[in-house]
């Protein structure tokens, strides 16, 4: 698989290391010194981006023109015309993209847990939600894309606080508090490799067609859930 990598930051370098350790994978890096034009990108099997949101936005026309599937972990921006309209635009051109605010495969377990917590108000009187996220000092967007996803998954009013310190890869804690008890759910990224691994997994799914994704813009979480449903391992369970 020929991968076009946009940006060579911390996670990008790990993706290169991981991809090149696997047979048949090659990575071409595009950055300010080598801009990702459509004519250069079209010779690849998949495009992966970890660029800041504003930089990624600037390259969207070239990405579309290349006709190559895209996996993007870029955050801190709004899809042109809104996510739904942009997905329709991609579908109309026969393009399939996957986006995610967090490429941790384990985050899908967190999604299930958060959905359980969202019903707490029906059981626990006076339930209040708070979400605190911590990242490295060079992370620009605040709150993080993951924190905003957690809020969306919860579907409840939640107070979000952010902290930028040291070289923290990513720490998110959702706390449910009542008058008599407190419940906390924490996800801590111990190694940035987990984001590179998840992005590479997504790129491989786009190239192999497993799971079969219709043209358009798909969330990474939804792609993983779809994969789990169609997995042969799932069929073996009683």
C-alpha cells in the first residue's frame, strides 16, 4: 500500500515507522517543502493526515481532486458546508474518507461505557457531568476533539475543562457526581503509537474494502463498530 502522509509531526513519524515495518507498505511525506498537489497524490493508494485543522482545510480541494481515499485525524476545524453536506459531496464524486478525533481502537470500548452513563439521570437524582482533558503543550485546539466527541456521545450537558502540560499524549476523565456518589471514567493514552496504529488500520480497511464502506465521510468509531459486527470472530460466538 502506497501511503501519502500529510505532515511529519510526532504521530506522523510513528506512522512511518509502523507502516515501513510491515511488508508491502511505503510512505511518501508531504509538508511545506513538498506540497501535496493532486497530481502527486493521485499515485497513492491512501492519504493520511495529522495536520492541524487549518492546514488540512487548505489542502481539501487537492485531496478531492486526487480521487484517493483519505484518513484524517486533523481537528480544530469545521467541514466545508457542514459534515453532512461535505459527505454528500464526497459521495457524489465516489470518494470514501474516514475522519476521527482519536484513533485509539480502545476508544470504542469507552463509547459503549459513555452510552451507559448517559442514562444515569433516569436512575440517579441530581446527576452532574464534568469532563477534564489533558494534552501536551503544543496541542492547539481546546477542548480536544476527543472531549467534544465524548460530549456528543453523552448527549447531556457537561462542563469541560482543559489543561496543557508537558508531553502528555492524551488523558480524558468523565465524572458523574450526585449528592451521595461519584463515578469516573478515564482513558489515558500511554503511547502515541496507538494513534498511528489506528490510522494505519483505517487506511488498510479503505484499501481492502473491509468493512465495505459506501462513498462519503465516515467516522473512525463507526468504521470500527461496523468491522466488529462483520468480523468472522463475532460470528463464532454463541
